[in-house]
C-alpha cells in the first residue's frame, strides 16, 4: 500500500490564520491515523509579499497549537527543499518539459492588452480569460522575441471544449467545463512559478497521496488535473474541506472575526482548546464527545464523515470550551503557572515596566495603569469619546483609517506605528493630539494614559485590531455604504 502523505502549504504573506490551522489539523490527523507523514511546505514564490517574520509566525503558531509536522523547512526529509524559493531549478526543468511537449507556450501580451481584452469580454458578457493571442505566433517570432528579451510569461494550454471530470473524497464526481478555465500562467515574468504550477510539481515530487485543502480551490482542480496528465503523472486523491464561516454565514474574515492564531494566544486561550474547537468544525467524534485531544481525534478521524455545511466559527462556543479545559484540566498550581506565563511573561513585563515607572508613586498604582494590557477588552462607552471638536463620524474615520494603515505595516514596531499615526494626522489635517484622542480611548480605555503608541506596539496587531473594531462599534459602527465611501477616501490619501 502506498504511504499516506499529506501536506499543508501556507504562504508567508500575513498573520498565521486559523483557517491554515484548521486544514493542517485534518491533514495531520488523517496522515497519522494511517501511519503516514504530514509535510509542511512554504509556498513563498510571491517575493513581493513573502516575509521571513511571517514564516516564523506561522511555524510558531502551528507548534503552539501542537500541530507539528514530520518533514518541513526546519526538519530534514527525503523530499526537500521545503521552501519553493529554494526549488527554482526544479521548476525550470519541468517547464521545459511542458514547452517541449507543446503543452505550454510563451505569452508576450502586455498588461494593457490583457486589461482591454477582459473589458471587452465583460462588455460582451463572455467568460473572462486569456484569448489565446500568442498561440498564433510562429516559432521564428517566438525565438526573435525571446532573443530580444521581450517581457513574457509562460501559460498552459487548455482544451476549449468538453469538460474535466474528477473525484472529490467528500463530493464524489465533479464536472467543470473547460471553457470556464483560463489559460493559466505557469511561470511569471520574473521567472518564478505561480501557485498552480509549483503546487502540482511539488505535490508529485514530494509523493503527496492526498491533497486535503479548502473548498475555494475546487475550481482550480481542472488546471491541476491537466498538469498531471501533461506530465503523465498519477494525480493524488482530492478532498476539499468546507470553509470556516462567520456567524452570518459569510466566509471567515479578519474584518468580522479574529482570524489570527496569534490573537488567541494573546487573549489567553489554551492551545489544546483552540485545536479541539477547530476539530469540531464540520466533524464530530463517533461518540459525540465535544472535548477531545489531537491524539483522540487522530484515532477516530474519518474524512468521509465531514459535513459539507459551512462550519460556523463561534467565539462564544470557543470561550465555553476553553473554560471547560481551564476548569477540568488545570490544577490550581497549573492555573497559576499558565496564567503567570501568559500575563507576566518576561518579554511583556520588560516592555511595560519602563512605561509604568514614569507614572507610579506606589505599586498599588500599577493595577489601574496596566490593566488594559491583560484585559480582553477595555470597558468603554460612547461617553468616553466626548471631544470638544471631533464628531463621532470623524473619530470613526480616524479609527478605521488607522486600522487599515496598521494592517499594512510590513514590520510591527514602535517607530513604524508612530510614523503611521503622524502621517495619517497630517493627511487628515488634524493636530496629532486630536488625532490620537480616539486611539487612546480605544486602546487603553482612557483619554489620558500610558503612551498609545508604545501601548499599541506592545499589544500587537491582533489585540489592537480587536479594540479598534470595538471602539468603532461603540461609536455607531459603519454601514456598507459608509464603508465603501471610507475605502475610497482612504485610497485617495495614498
């Protein structure tokens, strides 16, 4: 019997997402249930957005949850390297095979031409996609353009009629018409592979037997199946998991729910409770037990018992489960130890103490000054935002713009946050004191407190994001129409 090998392949382009952990959990449990291997691969071909600190965050968050792997960038295996950025020669060799067989072609179309084609297709109510223009080039024309160094990509050929049929472990046979599939770019103009090409090459060379991933990838399967056929490889078994949903049934997103694993770490959740909760997403233990360990889930996992209904990620249910773990699994001594590690870590205390020392006259002052550092939320009301010149609408604008700008920071640092706030204040034509007022209230709970810039740096993006959202809601929230207007205004600021 072929060894069961599964993988998780996150891109290091942002916060470690609970969706990544959800997919990793099912991959790990399924592979280990059958005595196989769980592989972690870093898909970092997007050199503009990929960041080393993001990779470190993802690996650290998965380890915190107990989702360790058998092979990966930090754990030698027989199928490395496990970072796509270190596999360029492999992709180069394989794209040459497709070109030689006539399954791929060079495309020299400019961005302007592609945009024009797309506009015309939409106007004519046609399926948007590449129109095959460069398929008409002769070999002499292609070689001439390559010799001249013309900018180009490499695309795959797609049938223009019929349909692709494939089996999904949860859905059975799936059929998608080829006319809905675009001539996918395989190699970008910078010479790096796209996700679709590297994904297939890596999965085959790493002997991945089961591709277990989110259902958002279903429409991409025809491209992947065709690549397997072009290379004359056997395709793996596909299993597309239902997406995590917000309580309103929309796709789980950071604009409506905390999605970063680091948020749950910062808020004081137990990792085993978070992992347990993710295991309940669309799946149940045969006994119906809601509290179970990774090992218990591994011994009982059966992918065919997964429900296709979008599982709701409900913070209140997670809170209930986390409380159950605290009460049932921690002795009093263990509670003290775990709470101390969370609330009074040496790193956190070292950052806070210099700020407190400037403001205390006795140790009993510390509790009031520092309580917002270890609180889930700050206790504020609309009255806290009373300001002599700023309206509620103006404060919502400040808070929302600050949130968007902070989410775009490449590196979370005190200096970066200060520059972000100062720049926004200048562009909004506000004095920095007035600009910072609603931020002080939102972050610290008081209009006068420890430096909001220093506090934001210490709390991190996850808690900061949560508190800014809380403040916006208290001030009346933002309607869909208002949100669109704010987005336009924010983009106009540059």
